[in-house]
């Protein structure tokens, strides 16, 4: 493998969501973007190669999905996650957030309660509220700097009538890779109260040594029966701009209902580029993934040490996985506008401001670690200097 993860792939002026919006969103062109979860690394060479070959065809007509597409998914989950998926359980949507929204629409009642565990990836709120449902929050408990699920409160929400839950596994922004026992306990509660679970496992391939992702649907056939798993190749291999994702559903009734809606909205069509990219990623890019994530682990260690030495007032939550670092900045005693000012005006960096993940995220920031080390070093130094200048250390 010859990828140099130290080199910055310059994406300015490429219609990049991350790099071409600093002036508009944060007030200045020269703000370093370490926010939205896409990586500043080139996508795997095998994917680049096939996308170029598809571009060279020169005619971009309707495309089909062939068997090798489903096989690449089935083989990946067997090989990397010890999870046996039947190809008949697969379905396609343009994005994971599309899937989450469709599930809310199809498996809860207007005005009904949908459970999430806050703080959480902000579109979880959007898909509940924009479908006219109510967010039923089960706030995560910060136990010694690590999030845990509050099962008692969760049970009270289920007792109160919530029949649908959006699970983020691994968890964004807290970086928890839920352990099998934790998920089993959740699964038992869902079985007892007849709750359907939409398990967003988009970060499943991004786990640090010592942590293993357990697919929620792999826990037992009964739990699989109440689970819709939403997945995508895009987070693992840095391909979100290809706009592709898939669902895994073994329950035939649930699958039929969703398939019907997906067809009604004509969301099922294949893209000219995405299927080949998925095959090249899952079949030919495993080394790239392992090297890339080892690089991210070194970035994580660097960030943890740097912040401890240079900005001890802020407390990072050590993640089990994901390339996101969630840092507790409450000791700085700044509200969300104060934190934005510190980031954008003093430090000239853009991390995610925590309150967008829910009120539990107020006073927190989320840093994207999937960038060349020199970018991370520069961003953390600028941030620590601004924290120090604000007199908080
Ligand atoms: C938990 C989670 N789900 C979904 C997504 C986005 O997926 P998609 O682009 O397929 O909608 C992200 C992106 O960061 C995420 O963190």
C-alpha cells in the first residue's frame, strides 16, 4: 500500500462541503475545517481506479446492481464482523439518513414518540421532528468519562408507549462501541415491550484495538426480527459524495413495507458509480482501511496527549471507535456562541459545536481526527492557544 496519509489532499474549490464553506459558515476563508465527518485522505486506490474507468465510459445511463455487489457486502460482514447476512435481506437507499427518515415515517405514528440516546448525531432529531413525531430522549449517562445507557429510563419510555428506537452503534459523538452485553440488555427490553430498533451502524468498521463491534441484529433471531440495520460503505472508505447506502432486514414484513415505500419514492435506482465503488471498497481495500485507521489511532493518541499537556481544562472522552473526538469544554464556562467565537474568531478552527447533538452536548465540541497529522497539530495548537488566551488553563 502506497498511500501517504501525511499528505493533504487539497479539496478547496472542488465543491467540498467541508472545505468550501468556511467563509459562509464560519466567517473566514482561513478557518481550518475539522467538523463534518468526511476524511481528508484520498479514497482507496482500488475505488479511485474503478471510478475513473466508469467515468471513461463516457455515457452515464441508468445502471443496474449485479450479484457481485450484494456478494461484496455479504462477504465483508462475514469476514470482518462474523455476521451472516442473506443477500435477500439487503435493500438500497441513497443515504443512511434517508433510511432513518423512512423508518420513522413507516414504523411510528404521527405525533408518536421515537427514542434516541442523546447527545447524538443531529439528523436523528431532524428525521423524527420533520416527520411530525416526538423525540423521546434517553440521555446517556457519563460514567467516569464514558457514556453508558440508562436502562431504567429507557424502560420508562417504552412503558410510556414508545415503539420505535433509533440506535447509534457505534455511537456518534461519544465514540462508544457498545459491548455485546450492553446491546443484549437493550435487546431484551425491546423484545419485552415490542419496540422496533433502527440500528445505524455506519461507523461499524472504525473500531480501535480492544473493541469489537457487535451488529445488533446478530444477537439472536428474535432480536434480528425487530431490527432494521442501516449501513453504508461511505464512512469506512470516505465515499459519502457517491451517495449510496443499504439496509439489512431479515423480518419479511418490515422489509416489504420499506421496499414498497422506497419504490413509491423511486429511491431504489442504482447510480453509475456507486455499485462498482462498493465492490472495490469491500473486496479490494481492506489494507487501506487498516492502515488508515492505524493512522487515525496515532492521531487520537497525539490529540489526547496534546490536550492534556496544553489545554488541561478541556477533557476529551476517550473513544472506543470512530474518527471523532468529543471534548468536554464546560470548564471554559462558555455558552454555544462563546465556544463558536473561541473556535472561529480566536482559534481559526471549525470543530462541531456540541449543542447540535442535543442539550446534553452544550459546552462540548467534536473534532474530526481523519486528517493529516500536520493539520491536526495546527488545529490543536491554535485551539489550545485560544483557550489559554481566554485564561481558562
Ligand atoms: C451515525 C451517522 N449516521 C449517518 C451518517 C450519514 O450517513 P449518510 O451520509 O449515508 O446519510 C453519519 C455521518 O457522519 C453518522 O455519523
